[in-house]
């Protein structure tokens, strides 16, 4: 992915001894067909926050009630520096369920309360925005008249198995 899209974040290759929570979030965005325009891809929590801030897509503090897909940043030492990150799986207005990488060397879920003092803030990826649908061209052999373009469909039913077989060919 990074070779095709201009290199690794900050040109850094993650090693086996690095914390990998931000890398896990970036990988999840890539796997979901997201791109750097949708959400910053980064291998460090604080750098990821800085990228969200530059894009004006960061919500500081813990008072916000997150939505599914938001990126949640933690500050375990409450020192103003983020040291962990995950993806909000769901929020019922009171409790937040988060999927995190590098949680005891695993990908795990964590549940915490909205407003927890350990929440540094939230990144708002663009993938929550409605995409603009691309026009679908009508193939040349199809007119815009659904009756004229309709085809017959034949069904064969097997009462012993309950299976149905559908075909557009009467010969089948």
C-alpha cells in the first residue's frame, strides 16, 4: 500500500518492538478501503492527532459523545500527550466500546464511560460523510423503458428439497 501511495508515514518502518496501536488503526483504515484523504495514516498517536488537527477534524477533550468509526485517543498519564488509540465500535451515549491494537499485545475490545478522564480527544475520519454517487452508465443494449427491457425468468421448484432454480432460458 505505502509503495503505491507515496511511502510510509514520516518515512518510518515500524519494528517489532514498537508500540503498534496507531499502526493497527491505520491498517484498519486501509483494509476498509480508506485512504489518507479519509483519515490520517500514522504509526504514532500524537502524530496522528497532529494530522487530524491540521485537517480540522480533531475534537479535543472527553465531553464529546463519539460515533461508530471515530478514532479515540487516550492520555493514560494525563500529561497532555496521547499514548494510545483505538476505533470506536459503538457508543450508547454512556458507554463506549473500542477496538484497539496493542492492548496487552493483542487486538481487543475495551469498554469505558463517555467523559472518562483518560480520553484525550477524537479524530473524525471522512468515511462517515456521504459519498457522492458516481453515475452508472446504461449499457447500449438497454433502453430506459423497463417494460421493453424486461426478460422472462423461469423457475423450477423441487418440493423434496425446497430448492428453487431460476433461469432466463426456457431450454434450461
